[in-house]
């Protein structure tokens, strides 16, 4: 399930950030996005991660689900 908030500020331009919270296979992920300077950051389980790491998490979850079907 995803939800979003706008409470944080961008470290680059100080504009409000949109935060989208996701839960994928029990892993808490957050994408922070600044529409003013077009920057994005990802966190998984409270730690900063690269977007490619998020894709790996989602891809691995889909492979496990497909194998169980």
C-alpha cells in the first residue's frame, strides 16, 4: 500500500518534498521527490539506497511470487 506526505524539505532547494511510502514484501521504502529542482531520493528500511537497489527489491519479490504460483 502506498501513501504520500509533504512535510520534508528538499536539501538542494528547500522546497517541499513529496514522500511516497511503499511496503514491498515487508520492506519499508520511501521515495522523496522535489518537483522544483527535479531531484529524487530513495530509502529502504530507513537507509538511503540507489534507485537500482529499489528495482532489485521489487524484481526479486516478483520472481519469488511467480515461483510460488
